[in-house]
């Protein structure tokens, strides 16, 4: 385990520790950090309503992205898991295929699709559903769409893994007792795959709430999320301590969510063993 621990320590623990320490100092006169002044002012400032509202908006958008990713990802994972074994590898490959393309290229592709003269608007007008281009780009809709598209493969993988571990004898017993397909799904399949659902939702939420590329490109700079706020503090305002304080809050939220998901997954596994 030593190589993995060294890798995590150097590239994750040490940078996070530097961010935490930097948050307790003041901005220098010309940017950077003034290491001579220790203060809690950055955390107090981060708790002001102006920045708190950005956190809440970011959480709302990330929550919507996770919700829609689950609506798309669960049926896709279920279809893959229930397909013939010889087809599953190819279907999973197709689900993961977007990851073979650069994130920026995939995001720019949505700009081409959603702009007023893009394929989406032209297709809707060709069908006669609209008489003028719809505002599909540079708004919250475009940002959520981009986040869902980029992160739904994580949901598919997480739920597919949970479905593959599911003992088929549970569903067989449910059918033998007279339950229909829908009842079996709601009372057997969905509860037993809840850890996979939770893992996929947390993945999408955590990756979305700190994302700054998608809001910047698909939101056209009109939508401010916490990732954009942190980016601006480091590279535009050059207020590294305040940017670090915002980062600490974001990291804390992510760790709490991951910790809660791990507890829920362990509890679900324990209940599953108890039922077995």
C-alpha cells in the first residue's frame, strides 16, 4: 500500500494542508499571502450571505444534476445489467466512451449544439415545434445539462456494480410470492441497490458543486458557482487566503457527504448480510 499512500499524501493531503494553513492569513498588498498576520477573518467573510448564497445556489444546481443523472443512469445501468452477458461489456464501453474525449471538447460540443443556430434549435424548428430559436445556451439549463452529460457515466458504473452484486434469488422469491415486476423493483431491487444509487449521486454532486469549467462555458459567465468564485479569488483577485477559506468550506462539504455515503453503504451491507 505504500506507493498509493505516498501518492495520496503528496498529491492530496499536503495540498489540502497548505490550503488550510493559507486560509488563516491575510492577502498581501500585491496579492499572494501575508504570512505575518494570523486571522479568522477569511472564514467570517466566507460566511457572509453574499458568498453563502453562492454556495446554496451551487448546491441546488449540483443536486439537480445528481437527480437527473440518477433518472438517466439507473434505467441505463438496469438495462445493461439485464442484457445478455456477451453484450454487457460492449454496452459499458459505449457508456464510458465519452471519457475518451477531452472534457473541454465535450463541453464545447454542447455550445455548438445549443446555440441559436445550432443543431437542437434547427431540429425543433424543422419539426415545427418552435417558430424561433429557444434560449438553450448560457443559462442554468445548459449548465445542468452539461454536468449531467459529463458525469452520468459515474452513476451508470456505480449502479451497475450494485445490480451485479444483487442476488437474483431475491427477485425470484418475490415473484414466487405473487409480486409483480413493479412491486419487486420498488420493494426488493431498489432498496438493495440503494448504496450504488447513493454512491452515484454523491459522485455527481461532489464533482458538480466544485466545477467551474461548465458554468463558465455553458453559463456564459452569467451563472456564478462556488468553483468559479474560488477560481476568481486565486487568479483574478489574487486573494489566496480568502480563496483558501472558500476551498476549505467546499472540501468540508465534500468530506461530510463522502463520509455519510460510506456509513450508509456499510449499514446497507450489514443489513443485507443479516437478511441473508
